C-alpha cells in the first residue's frame, strides 16, 4: 500500500503542478509570453482562459477526498487537454522539442490515473477484509 501511495502522490503532484502552473500563466498572471507562444495555434484568448479555469477545477477535484466519479471527469479533462495541445502543436508545425515533452506529461498523467485505481481497489479490499 505504501509503494502505491508514494507512486500515486508523486505522479499526481507532478501533473497537478503542471496544470496549475499552466493555468496561472494564462489566466491569473496573463503572462504575455504564454499568450505569445499560443498565438500560432489560432485559439482565441478566451479559450485559453476557459481551459485555465477547467485546469484549476480539475486539480481541486483530484485533491478533494472522495468523489471518484468527479475525479474520473478531471482525469478525462486533463487527458483531452494534453492530447489536444500536443495535436495542435504537431498540426501547426511546432518544433518537436516543443511538443515532445507533452508525451512525458501524458505518461505521468497515465501513471497517476492507474495508481488512483490501484488505491481504490486496495481501499475496497481493506474495507471488505475489515468487515469480515
């Protein structure tokens, strides 16, 4: 159980930090460099702000105990965000060095999601054993 928790929290911490930092750059700080880098993608600024709010809400959903269905939606949203960003960068001919790190972030998100379910399974087993 301890190993599963450690892996889960490391992966989850990394992915939530990524999401919150990217949200802060576009929504909270209005960082011109962030907006300038996203301009070639052709998305209006309000889409980036909407995604920033969704990232903040998704991070909260994953951190709050309970609500497994809400966590599933947050993981799905993060997956769509990362895949959409990667595909957008590939289609608009960004350099490989710009979009390749996204594959690492997708892998970290997958580890967090897999270990989220491993934790759920262990908790269910522990609860079942305690009831017997």
